[in-house]
C-alpha cells in the first residue's frame, strides 16, 4: 500500500491505496465520487474524464498514486454555490444528454475544450470532443451545447 | 479493468531511476505518460512486478533550443509539444502529427518519448521523427549515447533502448521554413492510423528542393520512403503522382479489419501524394 | 392562488427541459455499480476462450486458496437454483431450442460463456483469483458462418442434431391478404422486371454506454436485485419461472440505467449467476462487467442474409416481393431471439402497394454470441432491404428514386390502408413528408452538383440516398402476440396517486433508461389533470413501486404506456367528480372539468382537483358509498400498432481514390403523430440516425476462424465520435395516430430504421455510373475502393433487362471480389 494525498473537488484526502488502483476507482470507491463513471477498458470512451491540475484526463488511464500531491476536479465539483456551471446548464438547455452515462465525461471535456479554445468553430468542437463516446444523442445536441456555452461565455466576457 | 498487483516507485532524478531499473532487471516496466501502458496493464496483457514512474523527474520534461536542433524532453506530454513555439517553427511536421494523436485527454498525459519507446507501428510520432532525421538520446548504466532515428526502431514494439536504459531526449534538426503535412487515414477519428504519411519539404522556386517522407503502419516499424524523397526533388506541385507511386515499395503492411495489405499499399501512394502536396502549400 | 402563472397553456407540444437532467449533469446519479452494501462481495467471471468446447473438469483449488476469496463456484455448485435463460418467443410450436443454463455444466457453445465464478471481498481479489481457475477444455468443432450453419455439416449443439431452429412464413395468398408471389414473379420474368439481390445485415453490438452491473441483496424477506436492465418486470418473471424463487419474494430494481437500445432487455446469465451466488452465500453480491465482457457476452443484433426477389411491370409498378432470410441466432435462442426477424415480416412491403408478398425466415444456431433485439429489431432489416431494392428498381427503370417510390406508395387519401402483409396503417402522408424533405435538402441543386462532378470526372463523387420508411411500433396488441406464440402480453400499466398536499405521483410500468419518461409523463399528466408540471413525480423501474409493467422496448412506452397514463388520469377525474359535486352541493351532471378545476356550469363556483385530494385524504366528509380515494390504475392493451413514417435524404461524398466516404448533408422529415415534447423527440431522432448511419459505415462484429470476437473492444468495434458525424436537419409532418387518444406514434427507433439504407443508397448512387450496384455494410473505405476497382464484377454483371435469375445453381449472388471481406471470411 502507498500513502497518497489528493485534493478532490477542493477537499484534501489522504489514503492508503494499492499502487495498481486506477484514479477512477479511487475516486469512486474510496472518495465516493460516483458521478465519475467507467464505460470501457481501452480508454476510448472518455466517460471517466476528470481534470487533473486543470487539464482533462481519462481517469482510467491514470494511477491513483500518480495523482499524489495533485488536484482533481470531477463533475461533482463543477457547480459552485448551488449554481450549475455554464456547461452543465448548456447541456440541460440543449438536451445534450439522454441516459446521462457519458455526460460527466462529456461536460468535463467540454469545459477543458473551452479553456483551451474559448471560441471554437463547430469543426473545432467536433475535433475537441473526439475522445468521448455517446450512444444516445448522435452528438448533434452535444455540439450545440458546447457552442452555446462558448457563446454564453462570450457574452459574459463582453 | 484492474491491473495485476505491482510495486511502484517514482524516482525524482534520472540517476535514481537508472539505479532502480538496474536493481529490478527484467521485472520492471517504465511508466511514462501511461496512455498505452495502463490499458495494457488493465487488460492484463502484461503484469510487471515493478512499475517505475518517470513522472516525477522534472528534468525529462520540456522543449529547449539546442542551437541547430530542437531538444524535446522524453517526458514532455503531446499537448506541450503541440503548443510549443520552437516545435511549430522548426519541426512543424512533428506538430502536425502530434495533433492527430488519439484525443485531447490522451494528449494531455501521453508523452512523445513514451510513444517512441513503446514503438507501436501505428503510432503517429515515429514516422515524423524518422523523417526529420532526429537523434535519440539514450542514457543507461554506462552513460549517455545517441542513436540516429534511422537506427532506433528495431521491430514491432522494439527499439534501440536496451534493458536498464531510458530515452531522455529527442533532438530534431531544425527544419526552419520547411512545409509539412501529416496525412492520417482512419475510419473513425479515435482509431489508430490505418496508414499515415508524414511529409516535409523545402520548396525553392515552386519546386521541391528537398523532401522527407515517413510512413506509419506500413510495416513493423515506421518507414522512410527514400525512393519517393529522391524522386520528388525537382518536382512541381502538379507533377507529384509519379514520384509518389513508389511509396509502397519495400513496405510490408499488415492486414486487418480496416484493410488488407494491398489496400494499404494503394492507400500509401495516394496519401503520400496528398501529404507532399499539402506540405508544398505550407 | 397559483404559483404557476407562467405555465404554458398546454404542456403537450412544449419543449420542456428534462427533469432528469438535474441529477445527471451534476453526477448525482444512481447507477447500479454505485451501490455499496455492508459486507458486499464481488464477483469475477471465468469465461470460455473457446467457441465450442466440452468442459472436462474445473480445478478451483488454487483460486479458492487465494487471498480474500470467499468462494469459487461452477455450474455444478449452483445447478439446483441457477435457473434457465429462457426464450419468450418460440416462433413455431416445433422450434428447436438448446437449453441455456446461466453457467453450463458440460459444454460451452460460444466464446465468453461463463464457466465459473469467483467471489471475493474486493473486485481486485476476485479478478486476481479468476486467473487461477484451471478449466480443462476439450475443443469441439465450431460452426461460425451462417450459411455454413444451414448445411448442418458442423453442429453448434450436437445433441440437437441440427442447427436449424425454425422456419416461419407469411404468405399473402395463404392468409388472404394478397396474391401469389410466385405467379407475380413468373409473370415478370416473361415481360416485366425482376430484381434479385442478396444483402447482408452484419452482426452489430448494441454498445450501450453503461456496462451491465447487478447487485443482489438476499438478506431481507424479499431478495432484492438492482440491475442495469430495460426490463425489470420481465426479468422478475423469468427468475420466478425458472429458479424456484417465488415471484412475490423477488424485488427487481432498475435504478439509473445508462442506455439499452434493446441490449438490456435480456435476462442474462450474469444476473442469474449473481442471484444464485448471493442466495448460496446469504451475502450481498455485486457483479460489474468490463467493456470487453459486454462486447462478447451481452447479446448482439441483426446478422442476416437477405435473399430478395422483387417483380415489377416495365414501368416500375411493383407486382410482387419475396423475402427469404437466413437469421443467425448465435448460440442460444435469446428472450425475443427468433422473433426478431419475424418482427420484420410485416414491414418489407413497407409503404408500397405490392399486390403479392411472401416472407420467409429460417433461423439457425452458430457458436457465436446470442443475438436479440437491437434498436429497431427486425424492422431496420426490412427497411434496408426494401429501400435498397426501390433504388435498384429506379435504376433499372431509369427514373429518379423518388419517382419510383411515388409511383408505388400509398397515397394520403388511401388511409386507413390494409397492406399485403395484413397490417392496417391508420394514418400517414408520404407525399407531404417527401415534399418537405426535398425542400430542406435542396434536392435539385445536389442532383445538379452530382451531374457536374460526374461529367468532370471529379475524384470525389457525390451520391444522394433516399429512404421513405415506415415502421410498426408500439409493441403490441396482446392478442396479436398470442397468435404469434409470444410468451407475454403487450399491455402497459399506469397508476396515479393524488397526494394530500397537492403533488401527484405517477407510476409507470415502462422503465426508462434515458428516454426522458419522467419529463414526458409529467407533461401528459399536467395537461390531463391540470396540475403544474413541477408537481408531478414519475416513479418507475422498481417492481415494488411499479408492480405491473412490460417495460421499455419497441418504441412502445409512449404509445402504450402513455395511453395507460391517460386512462388512469381520466379515472382520477371520474372518481373526483362525485366528490366535487358533494363539495359544491351540485349535481354531477352540472359539472365541467378543465385546467384542474371542477366548476358548476354557468356559475363561478368551483373546486380544484388538489383541494378534493386534500379533502378526501382527511376523509371527514364524503358521500356514503364512495371510497375515500382519488387514486386510479389503468392497464392499456393496444388494439393496433402505430406506423410512423418519414422521408430521409442523405448526400454522401465518395473519394474514389481511397474509398473514403463523407457525409455532406442529412435531412429527415418524420411523421410520428402528435409530439409530446419536441426536444426529446429531436434527441431520439438524432441518436437513432447515428446508430443507423453507424451500421452503414462503421460497425460490425467480426469473428476469426477460431470463433474469437475480433472486434471485442472499443478499439476495434468502431463507434463514431463527434468528429465522424455531422449536424442534421430534422423536421416533422403530423398525421395523428388513430390507435391511441394522444395521437402519438413512437419515435425511439425511427432514426435507426430509416437512416441505414439512406446512407448506403447514397454511396451506391455516387458510384453507380462506374458499374456498382452494391457495397456490403459496413461500407468501409476498403470495400468501397475494391468495389470501384472491380466494377462490372458486381451483382448486375449481366444486363438486368433480360430479367435473368441470378440465383441459379446455388451460386453465391455476391461477388467476393467486390469487397465482401465479411461474407468471404465467415
């Protein structure tokens, strides 16, 4: 077992973990952040996407021990003071989710996408979300939601 | 989805890493960005006794100006390579290839050095590194040595990096002012390359003065299309097809669900022509 | 006093944002795998690496001795209580069925079948020990190819003596709904047109995003099973029917379920094994599969060869259609199983006025993963075949594909229309949907561009694909199911509970897993009862809360479950009426009900429904002889199916140098009757489209010669992403259904059913001038390129005008050189 200290959604946790523990399993089973989910075993689906030190990563593809001393933000840490993050609101407004299983990963990646490129074109949104699979929406409304969120931030910038 | 148990060590210096590796011998596996290794461990296709994580060695990270070359630390994540001004200016071909690797999340974690040592023939950084005549810096118990990219890739998942050694840096000679393109052919965007072509050219007076072409997934290692490079010299943009027709010569591509070897041999000629054409445009 | 002044005047038709989203966008979800119970044990399955093998012995000693392992069990250890995974639909009374034990005792019949289970204190310990279970397999010959299965040379189940499960036929002459198809074809061979084709419906994997997970808690009076299922009620029945556990002792809960698409309507070996292990050990147990396990063990979809003969007059008027299917059931008859191809029987004739029709399916077992319903189930196969054939007929006659359709389709003034298959279509307007679609598509401009590209020899060619589809949905009238030998009914149930404080609980038997029932059901009830949308709570997916139901599949929830809901609401109003009369001191005959209030006609006297609910809850003052309750239940059994239709137009670019294809534009105009929530409908259409497009372009479950699933992960089973798809243009025409009072038709499967042929038609259209009349699905770049290379060697090598049979001498109708790697390899 290895001792790690990780800040998750603003709260710091210290735990003993097996080195083989994946970050996603640590988040779900030890910290209780079950909003982050597992959809595949080959790192294709992106359902487990979280932010590690502010950058999107697939948390099935990171060991918990690698996150020692780092900061993790999950879907559960995105809303502040009971207010939905603009991306969460945009997904709701644009019906960008159906079963909702891919949604946490989609939203986390979409937030990262706008961090790197605040005013993406549709093509840039489509390229930037290519690491997240959805089986329900056909992506149409997801792309629309990300564009809407970008537009909203543009308006608030002005 | 759960790897077999292993011991974990995260050295903070290169020396420490080398001594850990020397001690562990065959039972250790080096963890770079982990974007290929972790899936392998999760699927239990490999079960090392010890995992040596290079993630805490700061010296292995970053891009610096080496004078006549750009030096990329082996542990530099794709995303940092992509965003680096030196790389964009002097090794544009590498940036073009890196931006096609997997997806944004993977590019945040995956490293250029990790990918090169993993040496998956469908990986996207081998061909550009080969085409750009890079030099690999390898450090082992006996000290540092340099390996030309042309001698680096030995076979499927096999490189010149020996047991107990680490790739520390990739030195890419400056190709300032060269045009470049990476033509990647996939059925869906998150796939590994079915075939890809890395081309970079120096254009003088509307025709090609120098051309360098690397091929992805046309054999057990990245390949250099030397015959095409020679044939391209002097070509104008409107007359590339003949020179590119030789792109499949000497290749030994795989056959799989995405296409058989013959189809890949055909594809590579089309993609080479397109890559060179785009490279000539900038 | 009301807090809902901004409430829309009617909820139905309003694009309400979904109630479900609040928890889903914040990660406050209740997936089965989230559940942790005290002392819970974790299961890992040991699965067969062989397609067909005898189990000579299983040595579990090393696994049992591993750290934190509680038990290792084989089929023998749970043989007394493991039950059977049954089929609900033996399509004929003499259908041959192999027994499907959750854990077989003697023989495995497909790769991935479970042979042992490890139970440990953690998932990691269970997985570690699973590798230590030593199974002594004796490999047996495996039959993997469907056409090879039909020869019975190698048997999937040697004890059955045949691979054939059943043959089922619908013949319009025999049932009196049309003429003799053989006569029609014979006549066409003399002086008309005969189009003969063989199409492949490749094997697909539903690939819902949430891997299946099951938790069983056996410690209470009832055994509780949480499971990622579309069909908790059906599952409970299957458990009770085969494990010896009384139905009243089983509670099945489907918490948040992450997609299904038919893939989660199964009652699975893994659910039965988890239940058996939990009962044996008396401890809560959890099993969550990996994605690789999903791919190989959750049921697959489609997998047919379709031999088709269409006859027509010289001008393109259709005269007959004969369908002969070979269907691969995989190793076992799944829940719907052999019935899936049968669901297509009424749909091959589609919207066209065929005078003669015959449908045949022969179902076979192979040593591959079992096959069952996948979005559309039977109807996508039918739509694909007929819409491809109509394009072929148009090419043969030399007219635009829309023109040939118009010549043959049912006109809007001909509804209700009884088809040659015997179905009565209640409503529709194909002309209107097509006109709107053409307009949105820019049909004429794209045809002009296509012409320009052809004439200039552009390496990128453009094709336009048409699909004027219909489907039957709203499964299903129980009597019809009974006549087809299906094992259950097709009714649906709803309950409404009027709570004392003014809110309303709605219980539905249709268990949602992403469709948005909580929102749409609230809208229906809000309108019907005149209560605020926000005050309606929809409960489902738990056999204790929603004890009656037939669950969610076959685009049935709204058209069947929604109607049950309407009827329950009407009963509430009826029950409230005498109470209102009592409170208002008026006669029931003088009362009117609107917007949630009973009023006395011609006066301003009135009382709200929720006030009545409070009054009746106190029970202090109500008429004698009445029960003090407004709550009502309804069970609705439909009398007919509903028949959504639509016109889908697709433009595809084909790069003739590489075979790569790119979607340029996709327009669909669907008529799904009255729309409850346009936002949800649009989402269903988008998602359906991409699943159908994915069958055309990307997806296919491929096995190697050993029976290993080669496309067994998301690396090789190529699902599309944002970067591979486009934004769609969608619109609607509305012909209300007459088979339910809301006028709805069902939309869950429409996009998937319609889009596949639209895409393939577009690809073929782009390269038809090169001599190509088919590309097998998925239309990979390699297949398209090879088709181009070997053009002229495709199906219509001989001039079709001579109406010559292509089925002679048992020769394969598909030229392997035309890029048919799938068919050639299997």
